C-alpha cells in the first residue's frame, strides 16, 4: 500500500520528499545501488515514524522525484534490500542520523498510558490510532517498535479503556435489575427478549402498535439513568453500542456480568429513541388509516345512494334563460322542461343534502371503527409516550392529550363541569351531542382528539 496519494502535487512532493544538505552527506557514504532505497527510507521515517517494507509503498511520482535528486534510476528501488542485513544497518544509521533512540520499557509504558488516556477516547479505527501513536514516538524522538508490538499495545489499551467505561456503567446496575436483563436474554425471541427488542415495528396495525408499546415500556423501565451513561454521541459509546447490536443473546450471555449489563444498558439507551420513533410512526399511520378507511367507506355508500348530476352550471343557465323569456309562466311549464324534468331537480336536491352531511357521516363511521377496534391501543400508547411543546398554540392539543391519558379506558358518563377539552381540538360541527343536560361518554371525542 502506498504511503502517499498518487495525485500529490509538485509542491507537496517538494515539501515532503526533498533531501536536505545533511542527508546528502550521509547518503554519499552509501553504495550507488542502495542510495535510492536509503533515501526513501530516510524521508518516509522522518515523515511518518516508520520504515517501508517494499517498493510498492512508494508511488511512482515519489520514486521519480527522489531518483532525480540523487541522479539514480527509479528501477534501482526494486533491488533494495528492505528486510535483510543491509536494510537493518540502514535503518540503524537513519535513526542515529535523525536523533532517535531505541524504545525502553518505560517508553512503552508511557506510550500505553498516553494511548489509553488520550487516544482511545477519540474512537478512531485501528489504522488511525496507529498513525497517531507513531506520531507520538516521532514527537518524543523514540524509535517505534515493530508494527506487531504497536498493534498489541493499541489492542490492550483499547480493551482497558472500554473496560473502564463499562465498569462505570455496570456500577449503576442493581442485582434485581441485572436479573431482569438476564431474563430478557433468556427469552430471546419473546416480545421483550433481546432479539425481539431489535425487531422492526412492522406494518401499521393494532397488534404491532401494542407490541411496540410493550417493548418501549420495557426499555423505559430498565434503561439506566443519564449519569450512568456516556454521551450517546461519544465515539466510544457508538462503538460499544454497535457491538451490542451485532451480538446475539448467546454471545451476550457469555460476557461477565458487569460487561454484559453495561453493553445491554448502552443498547437500551439508544434503542429507546428508535422505539419511540417507531411507535409514533405506527400511531400516525394508524390514525391516517382510520380516517382514510372511514372516508372511502362513506364515499362508496354516497356514490351508491346518490346519482351525481353533472353540468349543473349549464343547467342553471338554461333555467335562467327560460325564466327570463316567460317570467309569468308556471314552474312546471317553464322550469321543469328547461331542467330536463322534475327528476333532475330532485336529484340535485338529494346530492346537496348528502354532500352537506358527508363529513358528519365520515366522523360517525370513524368513531364506530375506533370504539370497536382501535380504542384498546390508546392506554398502551399514552402509557409510554409523553407529549411536550413550547408552542402555546399547541397547548390546547396537549391538554386534550392529558385528558385522554386520564380518561382512556373509562366508560363513565361525563358532564359539562368535567372540563372535556373540545374547543380548539374537535371541530364544533363534529362534536357529538350530549345525552341530556350535556352529558356524554368519555370515549365520544377520543378519535377526534387523537
């Protein structure tokens, strides 16, 4: 893999791959056949803190630029002894030339401490951490060990840092809390099992919305307090959360108790938002479906009952012309013939009366559909969702939602003094008449408020 981009500009090449006077003094002491490889290793280590392993790490543009500086052929790089005795001797000369010393045990301990305290919290991939760690060695003028040793150092530091994060989270999990989480792992495919909690909300229907409400209620009951969790936008939190999502219940049960509970807690904290969004989407879809089905049902009955009269504007013009020509004539002699007969006028009257009550019929069908089938979802939804708004315009709607939460499931008769929130929520023409002295059922206006 090349160490620089093939598309580097001439200015980039000059800034990063130019030899200085002191470099030439050292370079001239090497044999002509090895000078190009030596120069490549020298400039690569100065820039990145590591040595190359083969010629493929250097783009052709870099090789050509280096060869021009020392008067060599670019092909000479292929014959360089990268890992043999000559290469090792050259690496030692380069370290001495650049003022680097060999890493000691205390240097490796300091590098590990820095990696754990400063680098791990950034949530970088392994390659990014490797580059930053090499930069630390360069800044301290210490020769970095082999890549395998650095990889082991990074792995150990990352594991230790993650353990610290998970131990802090696990400290907030009580024994009873842990037992309930273990029960979810044991009942993997159940509604509130570990796999069930990962499932999508499904199609908008009454069964799926009740299941989604149960899952959200479980998550809200078992989610850890905010002070126990890192910021969910934190890179390490995202990494650990993805790890928990990708694990099965079986692999989760294999973790030690503290680590298992902490991973589960991170998963639940993130899943709470997703389940809330999914439940709201289901609720919106179902409410839309109730209204659409009621409208389509009434419209179908309306078409069956009423023969729509087309061209009423032209009909009105013909009637007006006939009336103007015979203002003293009888209706049956003047208007009926111009309209095409009394049946046409009667059809217009029926159409008008039917359309005038169309919305009322829609809401009557909607109310019946809600009471017979969809009403049972209301307590479950309101039990897990909380509605808020800083907009005063929505205050009436929020009051209606609070009222729904208090009265959902109630079949008692309400009186005007009970304060049913209708104004600004339910259209006046759609409010259901009371049953004597203004009394009404608690469920009468729930579909409109919903």
